[in-house]
C-alpha cells in the first residue's frame, strides 16, 4: 500500500543534490561477487574509504549508489552484525557514497520522530528519523551516518518542510567508522524503536523486513 501512495506523490524533493544531466552515478556492488574488496580493505576503515574514493574518481562519478536488498559481505567487518545463529547481511536501505559534508535534504514535509548517536563500530553513528503522513498513512525515513553536529538543536516532533536541509554526510569518527555515505531507508512501522532501526537483517527474516522497508528508490528516483 505504501509504495502505491508514494508513487502517486512523485516526484519528491531530492535527498542529495544530483543533476542527472551533468552528474554521474556509480552502481556499487558489495556482495561476494565483488572480488576487489578484500578482507584487508574491509578491516581498515581508511583503506575502505580510499577504495570507495578511488572508484568514484576513476569513473568520474559524484556519488556511488546501491544496496537495497543486497546480501552483503562487508558486514563481516563488525561484530555489530553478528548473531549466535545467523549473521545479519541483508541491506534494507540505499547507500549514497560521497564526500563528507555532502548536504542531505528532507524529500517531503514531516516531523522529527527521533535521533541518536549510535556510536558503535559498524552502526549508523549520528542518525535522524523523520515521520511523514500521506493520505492518512504514517511512515518514516531514516538517515544514517550523518555528521554529529546535525543532531544539535533537534527536538522530537520538530516540524520539517520539504526540501529543508537536515544533515550532512558524516566523516569516519562520527558515522559508525564507515567511508562517508548516507544510508537512506523507508520504514513503515518503527516497532517501538527510537533513534535507531535495523538497516541490515538476517537473510531468514528478509520477507518481514523488506515488507516493512520498501525500496527507497521510490522516493530517491536516482536508480533507473
């Protein structure tokens, strides 16, 4: 149902400033099909950052993008995604990889649902979640790996207007120790969570989580 509602309200304001007429996007693969991404790179955040930056430079792309419903190997770099019986590896959002400090904008009006500094290696780091309502249907958008200063002055239920700048891509110390990027996710039911919601699930739970977190490209409209 949410997907149909969002389709009826397209286009939305851009989440990042991207001109498809002049800017290029690089589709990035973080599954085990990508044999260039070695354990030595993943285990060193600076090497991982250099790897992403070099790919963008080599392809002359402003942003790298991808990851929705992608079964990724990169989460082996953090115990945050390990569980006793089955590790979490299925990505529930879209990642936009780019320069630290890149502005992030609200695609539609809403209110601040919650925010938090999820300061664990591999986690979101600085995180903002917005609450939206369209046609009486409530849903949320999550913005992860932000700059810590973007949490200053926020209050729950604060009104956000469409197109308002709400954040920036955070750098390594404040973004969960990842190469700078934005994790953008749609969440229907927050299930009682505040300032956080799983962005990666166990493969065995994919049906439940993908139903609750539809493809963010419905809003982004960046991937053809």
